[in-house]
């Protein structure tokens, strides 16, 4: 493959940031490889793409492992006027591969781009615009452009039905609009690629729009307490950074900040915690013993695995429950699905067995557990009455921290339990192999539905139980810290 070939993925890099584009070609060591989460998205996209091919019976799959072979086979097969999958086109230094190329009227062609998302996004239009431009440069006439996205209202019953799983939307007019000045953009990108020096582009909102940038050098040297740790800073962070402000403590007095951002700045300046005892006491007064500390872990596959589920629906596969029963008594119960069948029936049965009928149920970010319970009630009506009662007992431990009634500078502008727990107790997730919900979900999917040895499976399951258990025991420690804080004079 020519070293300076502009593919559609690199074109998308260039649209997001010309510095990223230059580094991809000239200093790729500074561009990180996809992490496990991104790789999972790619893998899901591949599975979705394979299913979408069933929308066009009789279509021909063109192998794409060999670059030249893919291009040559495409050229041969276009004469046959059949749907082509993974058709490759190169014109000069431009290359694209089309998910589905479908013959249209009067020897024209339709482009069908397949995405694992559930709606049309602006970046999809530019993606297809680049494909259309490449095909036109090769002399093909493009009639219509379509985007096949996931229908998140589809409910699986038996074998997946691609006709119901996908919604195919006509994006022709939008692609035409996105194609304006595409030649100028491509020329600018090639000028950037061939430049001897990397463009001097500062960080901005485009660093995470539409994708999190893979360049590791732009923020690599940022110190602690920098303005990108500002709570929900958004555009303010970039505005401050590009005006020369590096630290939160140095934000000018006349710069408009929200109440909680003002608190965070004050804590950074003073180096101490912010504590509002009265709201903390009011929160603690809502807790009714015995206290049940509860946490769920879920998977949400793009293609439903179980009957009665929708694309991306959260399916709980694990819970941890710590119950503080008074006088120092602590009971723990948990569940981790074993096997590839739908985990929800056993999950619900075990939860009902272990969750007491009185006392508060403490969660961290109540909206998550509450929404999972609500969907379980809809799917399993026999449990609906019990679940309704359980939902009335939920209490959200996130609130005192989200409202900055308690804030420690060690939280670094975050109200997440992953930051709050170590800031308040000195204990945390730093040394754990699984240290977040997304990691837990991916690990469970891999050892349950992917390829894994018995030893790997056993090790991951043990790690999952340790991680989920820390979430619930950690909530207990946080409540104890809040109680001590409220009593202190």
C-alpha cells in the first residue's frame, strides 16, 4: 500500500484534527492503539456488519485481507451488477472500502454504510461523502446513499431478524451537503501529510468530538489540578487553557464559574476539604437501618443475546450486597452468572432471596440500578410488585458528592466512587485488575461468550467478585466517613 494513501478512516482523522492526521502518517508512535473498550466497539461493529449483509440476498463478499486483490476483484465484479460487500476502490492516493455497494437503476449504484449506532450522526455523513467521492473518481455513478443503523426498539424472539434489527435511512441529500468543498479538504490534508513539521494545534473541544483522540502527547505533561479537572468544565476548560490558564487555582476571579466549580477552586487554593454538615446530616437522616449496600454489573450488547431483550439493553449478570445489621455485624451476599443462558431469572431469584424487606438500599448513582430494576419488572411481571417496593427503598449515595456538600481536592473534580472512595478512605481500585464497570462487562463477555480457558475463566470470575464487592463495601466505608464528619465539632 502506498505510504501516503488517504483512506476514509484517515480522512475522518483529518476532519477531526490535522495534527492527529500528521501524526498518524509521520509519527505513529504518538498515536495509541485501541484500548479494550474501543476494540470491543470495533468487534461489535464487525458483527453488525456481517448481519447487515443478509439484507441483500445474493450479494458477493469480497475478501479484504489482501489490499490489491480486493481492488482487483471489485473491478471485476462491478460488471455483474450484484450487491457487493467490502468493495474496495482506489483513485490516485485515495482509497475507500464500501460496506455494501448495491446496484441501482440505469447502471448506477447505491452506497449503504452500516453502523452499530442507533441514529444518524454528522460524522457518518462525511464518512459516506468520502466514499462517494472515491467512487465518482473511479467513474461510478452514485444514485443514493443510505445508512443502516440499529433499531433499538427491536425485541429478539428466536433467531435475529436483520429486517427488523436494522433501520435503513436515506441520507443522500445530507451527504450532498457534506460533500461541499471536499476536494479542498482533501488537498489540505495531503498538504498536511507531506509537511515536514507537525501542525501546532492546541487542545480543543475537537479532542473528544466526535471521538476521543488517540494522540497521547497533547495532554501528557499536564500537572495535577490542571483546569481539565474542573467539574463539568466542558468548553470552559479549553477557553481557559488556550488563554494561558493551566491550574484551577489560577482561574481569574471574574471568570464565571458555577457554585460547585467555585467550591472546587477554593479547595484547590486552600488545600482542604469543603464540608457542609447540615446537608450531610439531612442525607444521613434518610437512611433507614438495616442498610443494604447494593451494586449491579451489566452487559449491553448491540445484537441482543437473549429473547425478550433489545439492542443495547442492559442485562444484569452480577450483584454484590453488603448488609450492615447493627452492632458491627456485616453480611455479604452476591451473584455472578454462570453459563451462557439469560442471567436475569436467576439474578432476580437470588436478589429476592438475599435482599431484606426493610431498611434503605444504598446505591451509587441510583438512576442506574433503578432503571435496570424497572426493565426487569417489565420483563418478569411476577416480580413487578416486589421490584416496585424495592425501588421505593433506594437511596443515592452520589448526591452529597454530586452537590459538593462534601468535596476533597483528591477527587480531582469527580463525584465518581472511583475518586470519592480513595479521597475519603485511602482505599480504592488502583491495584485491581478490573477497576471499572466497563472493564467488568467486557471481561464477563469475553470469558462467557468468547474464547477462554477454564483457568482464565476462573481467574476473571474471582476478579469480578472482588471488584463488585469493593463497590458495595466501599459505600459502607463512605457512609461511615460521612457519619464521623457529621458528628465532628
